[in-house]
């Protein structure tokens, strides 16, 4: 149990030495840019320093720092995409704007094909590249939400609080994001290369 | 029986919260008969897996970067916040 004395001794150098590497790699993995990742880690530590009183010792120091880092990454995502949600609000669960994926009788227009072994696929560099490209192609607000949910592993409550959307909205948007990925990857991923390898 | 549009919606929702029993059952029945939706279910799992494990960069914080960050932090520590 950390006592009051321990929480008072804030030592940023110790933070960098013990957690810097993990924080930096985490930022790099999500931003793919060294300068941005460095800024992000730096901003995280500044924020941690300012709010060190809010660290209650219930979670580990790393978990606490990672939590701050996630928010810094989201800020960068936001700036990158200049997100506006205006066109993405849905109040009716069935009006989810997915008409172009299904025909009138509710069948797939472009039925999802068998892409092969999911485990192998996820490891393939070429597949990852198609995935990244497709993520960039979809509406920015959907990509941001998908990244928050799947990359940063935020739960629905965190997503709604951070992005200021409702639960219903977030579910519909995630559904649309997944349909976009399905359609885009199916069009751009060369299945024939998959069979050969 | 539910159609593919409804089934795919349930597949996506099932990633967010446990579906009610009846919906889970109707999805199960649909998946038994529909390869396309079965593939979509697998793909949604792949999307999640790929997004969760971005390629590991081998880059690390070097001494220069550490010093830059530390200097910035020290400067910040010694500067009283603006609003005070």
C-alpha cells in the first residue's frame, strides 16, 4: 500500500526510466510517428505531474500513466481528422445508413467471402496495410470511434464520455465502421495471393 | 428467420454487450445457414485483433529524447501555473 509520503515524492525521471519505453512504444504503435509519439509521452508526463494528487495508488503507476496517454492520443486523432459528428448522429437504431451494403430484402450486396485462417491473416503485413488504408478511407468520426473501441480498448462508457455521444450512437457507428472495413478490405485484399501463400 | 442485415447488426452488437437470449438464438440459427454472415463474424474478430496489436515498433526512447522530455518537465515543474 502506498502511503502519503510515497505519493508526495514525484520523480519524473523515475517515471521515464521505468515506464518511458512502454509509453513511447504504445504511442508509436498508435501514431506511427516518432515526433508525435515523443510529444505525446511528454504531454502525458506533464499532465501526470500537474495531476499527481489525483493518483490514488489504487491502480498501478503505469496503468494511471497509460490512461492519460490514451487521452493524449485521442486528442491527436481528433486534430488529425478534424472530427465533426454532425452527419453521424442516429437516434433510430434501424436508420443506420447501411443501405448500400444490403439489398431491399436484407441480403448482402457484396457477400463477405472466406478470407482464410483469421490467425494467419492478422499476422500478415500486407493484410495489415490494407486494413490501415481502409481505416483511413472511412469517415473520420467512424475511424476515431473504432480506434477508441478496438485499439485503445475503451469501454462504451469511456467512449461516450470522451467523445460526447450516446450509447445507441456509438453502437450504430461501430456497426457502420465494421461494415466499411468489411467492404473495403474485401475489395482491396487480393484473395488469390492468400491462396498461393 | 432474421435476414443478413439484422444478423450483421447483431454480430456487431455482440462485440459490445451480451445479447439477450432470444436474439442470440435467432443469430445462432441464422449463422447455421448463412456462410456470408459467418464470414462477417470471423472478420469482425480479425478487425479487433489487428487493431489491438499494432505492429510493434522497435524504436525506443534514447538518451537524447529522455533529456529533452526531462528538461521540459523540469521547466514545467519550476513554472507556476498561469492561473495562479
